[in-house]
C-alpha cells in the first residue's frame, strides 16, 4: 500500500516575479490575484493540491521588500513565517534578476536545512545565452538549491517542479479535508477580486491605500448577495475611486462581479461603497481587523 505524503511548500521571492502565477498554475484556480503591479499579494494564501496519496499545501507570500510603514512590516512577517513552517522552499527569481532585496532573507535561503528549489521564471522572455548565464550565477549563489528553468505563465517546466515536490514531501496524513482548496473564507476572495480591479484601473498611491471589507455575504441556492466597503485613507482618494458620476466604481464592481461569478459558479449581486478610514495602514488595531499582525 502506498504511504501518504503531505507538507507545506512555501513560495518566496522579490515582488512581481510570478509567485501568484506559479501558485495558480499548481492549484488550477485563481486563488492569488495577479497584476503587473508590485506588492499585489499582502497575505499568505494557502492553496491545497490533493492526490490519492499526497496533499501539497502551497503558500504564496508577499514579495520581499524593505518595509516603509506598518502594513509592509506585517506583510514581511508573513514572509518570515514562511521560513518557519516550510517542508520545502520554492525560491522564485525571474530571468535577469541578480539578488533578493533583503540580505537577511537571502542568508536564510542559502543556509536552509530543508530542500530549496530555485525556479528561474519568465524564461520565455529571454534566450539560451541569458538562461545559461542565469543558471551558472544562481548555482554559485545558492549551492544548496536544485535549479529549474520555468515559465509559470506558459506552464512550461511547472509539472516537472510539481513532480519533484511530490518526491520531496515527507510522509504524513493530510492536514485538511481532501476536497478543500484553500484555508481562506469566501469573503477573502471577494475582497481580493475587488482589490485586483482597483490595482488594474487606478494609478500611483491609490491601490496601496485601499483595503476591502466585505460586510455581508448571503448565499442562496441560485445567487450570492454581497455588500463590500472599499476603505481609503483620504477624501480625495474616495472621489477618485468613485469617479465621474460613479463611473469608475461601477467598472470595478462589474468586472469583480464577473470574476466572482466564475469563481463561485453562481449569480452574484455585488454592492460596493467607499469609506474613508484615515491612516489604516499605520494603525495596529485596524491592521489586526483586516487580518494583518496575527
């Protein structure tokens, strides 16, 4: 009889290297929001991949940065915790990248006692010469890592990485029910869908000053009724989010609703409101309320 394997596989790397794209490729669902802006992921998001004799618990973490305010410090706490409970570390870099933005984190990777898989992502954007140079450089910098060249977006090399993960997993019973996809509640994915549209459609500081609070989530047989608040830090930001005669807010709501209907497989009724919540990014009580500092 085949023994069951299970373990925590944590994805770390600089902002915007493709961590969320990789996790979604593994899981097969859009659990992590993906945009071209850095610092898209704010929490650790657990995606669960089940097989008959394995359970892979994938954790997507915020991109590694030097924190400038309390929210970013909380985000980096999520990354620190990823080192503590991992059975396997996936260190994701993109082709052409030279270093991790935090030396202390880099030292933790190179001195890791657990298996490290270093994945060179976005190889579809380069050539063989660039890849050959990158392979040589990373082998020297992280000698304790197994190196894979991948394109998470094109799903190139991803199955090979996943097969290696299965080989490295420790023997263990499953940690979660086998039909579970994530550890996050439904409201979390509502918030992320709305935040993704704000990241896509607004510029400068606006997306980073926003947090979403879903106050109501009522599910009937054929429809889910949702009421969500978009929190901003200043009155001027509120006006920008709403737009001329509410046009900008309507666009966010319409696009988020369509994504949520695909995600939940049901009709969605989504109400959006905008409120000013002054300096929430530097307020410890507010950060705890939104799931940070835990």
